C-alpha cells in the first residue's frame, strides 16, 4: 500500500512492477514471496482470488488508483467489465486522475486505441463513458482501500477465516468469477453477475427493500408463486419452460436444478461433452437469462404478452449475433451457423 516504503521499493527492484502491482516473479522468486502471492491468488484455498475480489478502491483525488485494473467503479475492474476496450487501449497503466484531467468523455484526449473501433466496440465505449458520468474526484482527499467483508471495521483475521470456511460464500464466488465474456455485451455480463449474487430487482428483492407491498410479490408469469430469482428463471412454469426448448434445440437432456447458481454451473460445464463446447454453452446461457429478463420487464412495463417461443428465438438470434460478430476469433465461420448446435456438442 505504501509505495514509498522500504519493503515495496525492495520488492519492486527485485521482481519488477506491472499494473501497479509487484510481479510474482515466477519460479525465480523466493519461497517466501511465492507463498504471499499464493495467499492473494487463493491457490491454497477453494476460493479463487479471495483477497482481490473483496477489496474496493475508494477514489478521492484519483492519483493512486489505476483506471483499468483497480476495482473502483461498477463492482469489478473496468479491464474485466470492458475487456475488449482494455485490450485495444494504448494507455493500460493510466491513473483515474490522468483520465479525468485529459477528458474521459466521448472523444476525450485519453481514449487512444490501437485501431479504429468497430460499431459494437463504440457502443461499449459509450457505455463505459456513461458509467463515469457520475464520478466526481475530490481534491486533497487521498484514495484508500475498503475491505468489503467488513466495510465498517476493516480487515480482520477472524472475519477472513469465517469467509473462507463458509461453503456458500465459496461457491457463489467461484460461480460469479467467469461470467465476464469479451464477446458478449458488458451489460449482459453485468446482469448475469448481479443475477448469480441475487441482486437483480426481482419483486422479492423489492419487497425486502420495502419498495413493493406484500400483495405485489407474485411472479409475472401468473403461476401464483413469489418472484424470487430462482423461481423466475428456473421454477416458473412459463419462463422455466424456455430451458426445455433451448435444450431440445441443442440436443441435450434437460434436468433443471433448484437454484440459478447450480443451473449455471451445470449448463456451462455439461458433463460428457468436449471442453471446447463449454465456451458456446456459456454464451447460450447468458443469452437465455438476458432474454427472459427482458421479456419479464416487457410484461411489467409494456403490458406485453409472455411468449416463450419468442424468447427462444431471441436467444438464438442474440447468440448468433454475438458469435458471428467475432467469427475470425472462432474455430468456425459465419456460414457454419446452421451447424452451431452440433458444433456445441462436438459432433461435427
């Protein structure tokens, strides 16, 4: 934390620095330093990157916060939330204060890319700029770290031990860590990240926050049950039936688990199928949950009639568009779309 301190300068001189952090040194590092890096990465525990995932950067003047790699806005680092923009950015090690001073609005002087952005990448850049619109830097207030497991009292060994021995916390963290997909719109990945942590504004959550009355807690599918995330996406007779149609389209058996997190793990890691197919299953799962949520909102705010068939067609269209937009990065071309379900299963 103290980059002017003796230990930081010694380790920086020994192992080097990258993205504002000291390098791990690889196999040439001392055993002591490798053990510390392993603690941070969570390699000795079942919770991957438990330390990094539970700290946030509270920005004051922005002079000690890295714009792309520090977790300071939006819940995750911008390098993950907007991974394609990060790859194309020339200024990967810029600070928040530098970005704000030179202008992070659309067309600002600090937005320098390695090549001209594609249409969907420009949309992603505008989405990133809109996320920054409400950020106001505070002069003479230094940046600081916040420990999210206990924001009031800060880090403690006992609190960390309770977290690492909490099985539910470990599972949720492991499930949420890989929803960020560079070929999928960041708003969809952000929605999935919130969904898997049960933070989306379902009627059950709104009732808990005293936004709705108890009588308004009924699922929009008309099944008469409480609208929780697990029920809406899995248990509802209307929306849950979409998964059976999707599985029939792909050609795999469908046995729905009880929770969204279990379903995500089951669906993207389909047992008995090649690991290469897991990439496509993740895209389909993200497209399906996004389509269900949009249909649910259309029913509430636009009085639309729920049509499971249109949801399935939307899933096919979105996954087709996301994958075909990056056909050069995939192992099959745009003209092979009709073979997509078979490619998912490794049959062709």
